[in-house]
């Protein structure tokens, strides 16, 4: 049995399978390459969606939405790209609002304001959870 030849066959097989099914490469510094696009983390915590030459196309708050956007941008599905961008922004805004209202509810001593902030916290956290489910189902369906 020639192990070297078998290893080369296996390597070629895996390369063919990955090129057909999973066009995503994760680099050692946690950057993602998708076909001719690169997704990397900025200093402010957002994910930059760039062309492989370095031209930044857009920024996203979640890595999953940046990868979805790269997929739709690659095949010129700009309606789906805009949908992903709206889901990303909606999730981020509602999750930040939820944290903000929870903090204000804990800091206030006025009972009326505490009830108001608690209600708004539950509303925005439910919205953020809805966006999270939509993003995750879209990601599962497309990858």
C-alpha cells in the first residue's frame, strides 16, 4: 500500500469537495475568505466585508451576516444583500437597546420608570431574538 499516493488522492478529493460545497476558508487570524471576498474584524468590533484587493464594500456587526452578504453580493442578488444588511442592523440596534433599557431599569428608583424600562427591555430583547432566529435560519438555508 502506497501511503503517499493515497494521501495525494485524499487531498485532491477533499480539495474538490470543498471547492464544490464549501467555498469558505478560515485563516489562522480568524479572517474569512469567501471566493474573491475577505471578511475581517475591525478595531471597533465590526466585521469589514472587503474585496480581496482590499477595497472595503461594507461593514457588518455580525460575522454570519457578513458571510451571507458576501454570498449574495457574489451572485449579484442585491435584494437579498439589502435584506441581510437590514437584519444585521435590526439585530444590533435592538440588542443594544435591550442592554440600555435593562441598565436604566436597574439604576432608577422611580417605580413608574422602572416598569417602563423593564417593558421596553422585554420588547427590544424579543425583537433581537426574532432577528437572531431569522439570521440563523437564513444562514442554515444558504450554507
